[in-house]
C-alpha cells in the first residue's frame, strides 16, 4: 500500500463520486435558473422596480448566509454532521412550487406571484444554508486538500460543459415560449436536475473525526472571540466582503442589456452559456493553480478577473459602441470565473486554516459575517434609481479591486497552521 493510499479517508472513492454528483447536478440546476441572470429577468417581468429586482440576490444570499452562525453553534460539538446535512433537502421541491404558480397563471397577479416567488426562494436558501455547514465539514474530512481541489475542478469542468448546452436551451425556451410558461419550464427543469444531487447527498458516508484531539468542542464566547482575533481569518473575510460587493451590480447586468442596450430576451441564454463556459476554463486553470500553489493564488486570480466585469459594463455603457455591445456576455465570463473560485480559493483556504475541531464554527461564523452582502443587491437597486449605471458599475469595480488588493496579504495555509500550533 502506498503512502498516498494510507492518507485517504475511509470510503474516499465512494464519497468522491457522491460529492462530484451532488456538485455537478446542483450546478446544472442553477444554470437553468441563474441567480445572476434568469431569476432577475423573471422578476423584471413582474416588476419595474430596481430594488425589487435586486431583492432576488438579497433574499438568496441572505437566506443562505445569515442562519449559519446559529447552525454552527448547534452542530459544532456533534461528532456526526450528516443528519444535519440532510435536514435541508426537502426544500428542493420549492422550485416546483414556483413553477406551479407560473403554470397556474398566478403571474396575472404580479404581487401574489412575487410573494410566492420570494417566499419559496428564501426558504430554499435558508434550508440549503443549514445543509451547507455540515456539507463543508464532511467534505474536509472525506476529501483531502489536494484531492478537494481536483474534485472542484472536475465538477466545475463537467457542470460547465453541460451548462453551455443548458445556456443554449435557455435561449430556445425563452425565445420559443411566452411568459410565464418559459420561466415555469426552466424552474421545472431545475427541480429535476436537483433529484440526483439529493440522492448523492443521502448516500454520502461520513468519516469520523481523525483523532480524539480533534473531537468537536462546544463553543463558548471565548472561542468565538478567538476566531475573530485570528488575523488570517479577518483578512480572508474582509477580502471576501469587498469582492462580494460585486452584488451591487450583478442583478442589473441583464436589466442593462435589455433596457439600455436593447438586446433581445434570448441573450439571457448567451449569458448563461458565457458564465458556464468561463467556469469550464476557470476550473481547469484554477484547479491546477490550486494544486500547485494553493488556494490563496486562486482567490487572487479570481478577484482580479471579477473587477473586469463591471469595468467592461461601464465601458460599454459609456461608449455605446456597436462593436462592443455584442461582446456584453464578457461580463458574465468574469462572473463565471469568480464563481469558480469561491470553493477552490476562499472556502478551501478557510477549511485549511481552521482547526479541525472548530471547522464548523469557522465556516458558520465566516458565512454569517458575509451575510452583510445580503444588502448589496438592494443597495445597488436604490443606487441605480438615485444615480446611474455609470455610478453603479464604477463603484462596483472599485470595491472589488480593493478586495483583490487585500488577497495579496493572505499567507500560505501551511504557514498559518504552523503558527497556530506553535
């Protein structure tokens, strides 16, 4: 038996395939109902209000992030996390509930349809956020760091290939069918794609804690303060907050394309394809970067590219050049690349610098702090109504650039762990 084999967790190959299936199918589902393009466009059919359209990302991000501190306090001292991971899976039928409302003609009553939509979206995000704290903890124990980067890279490559086809299908559906049946069909297909993802999570075999020393602890106020006093944790979360402020503009790219640049609704499918194709390339390149140089370099590259999205949108808006407008999907290329770095870069870095017995606490606290990003889409909507696209895109590019500069100070994860153990 090789040393490599000895270091693998029990059921490694089984769990690798299960996590891969979950990752791919979940990503494909959200290619049908992209939170950055498809869902804002759906709400745009029901309301002309920019803050209401921005509420899509607010509800989704807030529902996913904000409850995680409470979840971390609940599960951190539990030796087994799998039962808590499975709690949120029942919420996945909620996309079918939204689809049913659209099929049934509830869109004729926009206020009622918006209430149903945001209620279901919020509940899905809350339950999925509950599941994710345990998911990350089990992933870190079941899949070692090097193989974790490989898992993310393979999953994003496969889901990206499928997502390009999904983008084409989205274009066909939005162009061939009228509202609301076109969006109802997209939500139905997303619900179907989540079925194998759910089955894969149910079949995961959770490894035990590595040693007695790494057994989970109950969290006290002093331990929470200890995490907040960790300068490496604070720098990571600070950079993530600044880069995540790209949510100021994300929901409004599709609005800008349709209402200012006068691009047809079918272009939304091109946006989905561009974003997913970028994830393919990003997953391949950044996966290799992560394996060779570590997750902090992935975070740096992703955040640098992220700033180019609003910057390009700003250039197109200011020039209105006919030769630039067809290249507007490049905005979604930048989104695809930064979205491929959250897991391979920022999350992997956090999982490595966190002591194993406090990993759930690090994830829960970090994601709860990131709940501040919940306000960004609504602030972006208000900013757009009060000022202009020039201000919105320019501010977004500036803040993301500051986040990139902060990532330059991230230390190697191995060095951080050695300092913590010293």
